C-alpha cells in the first residue's frame, strides 16, 4: 500500500508570504497526485490534479510540481482566504498541513 | 452542474451496519468514479473506496473487509455499507465524483455526520 506523508503538519505564515507544502509518496506514483484545500465545516475543494494541473476557477497563485515520490504545493502571495488545511491524495490522503496565520 | 447529496441515519449502534446513500443530480452516474471519504471529528481525511460505473470497486485496505460500495443506476445513486461499526467509525462521511481512479475529484457532497453510540 502506498503511504502519503505531508510536511510540515502546521505552517505559520503571514499575508503576502510565499509558502511551500510538501507531500511524499512511499513509492513512485508518477504524477498521479491531487491537492485539496479544506476549511472548517466544509467539504474539501480540489485545487490541483495530475501534480500540476490547476482546477478550473482556482487562483493562479496556487501551483503544484513534482513527480515520482516528491511533490510540492506552492502558494505565491498568501491571501487571508488561503489559511486552511491542505491535503494531498493518491488514493489515500496525506495527514494534512494546517496553514495558520502568524 | 452535478450535485451530490449524502443521506442516511445520523446515529448507528455499535456492532451494527452503517448504510449511507449518495444521490447524484445534474449528471448520469454512468462513466465516472464514485467515491466515499470520511473525516473523524478534528482529524484528517480517510479515503474509503470507489466504484466505477461498470461495477469495479477498490477499497482502502485498512477497511476492506468491512466496506461495500454499490451502484444503483436506475436511481442514479450509489451507497456505502460499513459493517461492525465502533465508536472509531464516528465521522463526517462524504461522497464524491471523479474521472479517474486515483483521486476523488472536485465534486463533493456536503457531508453527513454519523455517530456510533449506543
């Protein structure tokens, strides 16, 4: 079974910062990776699929990269609306990274 | 615009079977992957499994012996059955649609809280 591991668990940042979240797979998954954003009490929202393809309607400040076992989600110039929990997924989900305001 | 809506009992007794239905509107249930995901209170997301419109299923190995996902094309809905539940199965359960097997996609239901308690 492929395990997905995200780091860090929590990330503190300020509005306007550029942040990078990491997701690692226990074995190669090519580029079959998705990223989601979840806010409290809401269903997750798909941001990126196939490692780097932006879902329609998602702001261009979000970008994804990577292949094989290591992937990143970068948010350029954090906005107040971006503070949330982010999950990666390849079948199973990573444990999540909570992005909080510094 | 496709919409998904979970329904079912909000309270299930320990050792019983949890049964939920996801009703799909705005799209045919044919030609997509239909998934169930859950999230215990205060915890992360857990993928439970999917069914493809042809009937192929794939389940999370950690739950495989207890999970069944079924498709009802006549009602345009799919369902989740989870047997022998315990308090650890208390969670918000979501259904979702995708066009590939390896992710659950961008169309989710709003979620339904199921509590396991006597």
